[in-house]
C-alpha cells in the first residue's frame, strides 16, 4: 500500500508482509541475476552479437547504447510505479512481455526493428532490480531483510564474474540465441515467484492522481541522455561531435530542470530532502565511488585478458568464476554475520581496502601476465564485492525514513545503474587516451633509438626471411608496431588500476566522515561479551 503526502516529499511507501517470504527472496535472486547478466550482453558478447546480426561497428555501438540507456531511463521511476500499481503488476506483466521480446529478438534482421525491440527489452529489464529492492523493504519481515539485501547487493559481483563464462558457453555450444532465450525461461519464473511471494495490492488512485509525471520523465530522460552521450563520446570524438554535445548538454539541462521541478511541484516524486541526512548523502557518494573502483573487476581484468592476452570470454570466465564468484558463497555469510554484530562502517572499510589492494596489485602487471597471475586480484575483488555494497546499503537504509523508500530508491538507482554504466563509458575513454599517450611516448623513444631499433628490425627481418625475403622488412616493421601497441595498452591498463586504486582511497575518506547510524532493525547487536560489558557500564546504545 501507499499513501500520498502533502508535505512535499512524495508518496509514502507502505506494503504488506509477503505471504510466502521464500518466494519473494527467490524473485529478488532471479530478477537481480537476470538484470545484471543481460547488462553484460552488450559488453562481453557485443562482438558475437554484431556477427550474428550482421551489424557494422557503429550499428553495434548504438545497439549497446539503446539497451543500457533504456534501462537507465526507467530504473529511477520503478519504485514509484510499484507504490502506485503494486509489485505484482510492475514485475509480473513486464516479466511476461520481456520473455516474449527475448524470444523474438534473435529472429530479427531489420536494424530499426532490432533497435526498437532492444529499447523495449531494456525498459522491461530496467524494472527488475529496483522492484526487487522494493520487495525487500515493503513485503519481507524484518528478520529477512539482511539476507535479502545481501542477495541484492552481491548480485553485481556474482553476475559480473559468472556472466563472462556463461556468455562464452552460450556462444560456443547451444548458440548465441540463448543469450536472449535465457531470459525467456527465467523471466516468467521470476513473475511466478512474485505472484506467490507478494501480497495483492489495489491500484493507489490517490497517488496516481497526484503523479509527478514531469519529474520522472525529466530525470529518466536526462540521465539516459548523459549516458548515451558519454557512451558514444569515445567513438565520436566527444564534443567534436554534435550528437555527443547535444546529448550531454541536453541531458544536463533536463537534470537541472528536474531539480527545479521537484522544488516547485505540489507533490514531488523524489524531493531532494530525502538526501539531507549526512549519512545518506555520504552513502550515495560511496555507492558511486564503489561502482567506479569495482571497474577493475568488471572492466579492467577481463578486458586486459581479451585485448593483451588475446583470450576468449569463456577462457577468462573460468578465472572469474573460480576465484571471483564461487568464493562469495563463503564470503557473503561471513559478511552477514559480521554485520549482525559489528558496525557496518568497519565491514565497509574491509571491502574498500580489499578493492584498493587488488587495484594496487594490478599496477604491477606486464604483458607476460596470464590467467594465473590474476588469481590474487580476483580473490581480493571477491572480498571487496562481498564486504562493500551490502554495508553501504545498510548504512543508507538505517539513516533513511522507510516511509520515503520510493524517493530514496530513485536516487539509489541513479547512482547504482547510471553511475556504473557511465563509469564503464568513461573508463573506455580513459584507456583509449592513455594508450594513445603511451604509444606516442614509446614511438618517440623508438625514433631516437638509433642503432638499437635498426638492430631489432634486422633481427626480425632475418627471422621472416625464410618466408619471403621481399616481404620480410614490412613484416618486421609491422611486428615492431604491434609490440609498441601492446606495451602502450599494458601501460594504459596500469593507469586504469591506479585510477581505481585512488577512487577506493577517496571512498575510504568518505567512510571516515560517516557517523554511527541510529538504533534500528538493521543495526548490529554486539557479541555476547561486548553486550554484557555495555550493560555493566550502563551503555544502552548499540
């Protein structure tokens, strides 16, 4: 259920207890995995999709932008839609439509139709994760919150580590079509879990009557336009392209208009007043920094192994599953246990420190690094995934007004999805620019290398001479150029690890500014000995 409020802070969120909590938790698990797996389709599997649909490079780039941008467009508004229409309608009906669209896409060969279906596919997919968070806050008993939020939190790391292997398996064995058809199987199952796991709710016509449709459209459109501009900027030379400039500037203007709208409208959808708590604001900043520092897990390691190591996704996926995903089955219960008895800030420090250590270790890589050299990094990143996002969410929720979950969830989704996808786009640009800079520096050394360069070219020419003396000098020069490009890429990835290391350190600085959260159902209960000591000393706060 939900109530409308006249205090200018949006609708109040209030739901009934789920009749079958296990079904609700299953819906959270399925929805979260499906959303994060499908988000990887256009990164890990984009090359295979371009080949399957006979797309050029530019067409494939817009396919990726359309899919992710449409998710960003709808995600902030999903919590409000669930408040107004009920979770069964917001998740149940879209899950069936999503299954149908997933079934049809592999048969499409017309590009405009493919883009249109990808946009619909992304919009429907964008409802899953925000709605599953609402299931936890509105329909689960309090004792279920911590394990359910843990599932919600670790889905990112688990899906990132496992999806690379799954994408490679689908492409090599049953067929690339299963990249989409998997959703046709899982989505209806998720809808069924939602039906059994959430209570029946009538449409809240009072909330609909006072709907801030303008605010929702402004924020969703603005953030998705900014993402589209940043995603295409790496390909279209940034502000040198009118398309990129129009998307970024137009999106920024719409976001400013959204803030003005929320201050002026009678019943705002997501008033910024929900962020006025010190810990809530800091938590959202740390969520953004977490999504950026975890790019070492989602982007740097797999991309290095692909670009420099020349490995296929299924080969990289073995490393990420064995040392990234599987350890979470042990680490997450440990994280939950610690959060029941230890201040979440301490757990958060452990997680961010693990990311910082992994990223610092990544700055030592060379072109000789293979799968085995990334085992420690992957394990540290697994610790980071298990010990970072969950305590951030607990800190933010513990300092929030649960009746304002609708407005709070909007900003969480902007940071979660918008920050992550924009971060991926910016990291791509960072790596490209740094590779160009290092290539230029190495090239200058080669030009001034004199005898050493001549001697190396001669050695290469001699080795190619047996395959044709006439082409040996050209092949030697091409080999030297490839070596320069390889080393430039290695140096660029080292810079990427340095960047994510310092982002983790900045995040630790913001954690240091957080204060203890007020007592509540998500706050820890000290261990037995500590609790007895507190009682003896007369300390009542936990």
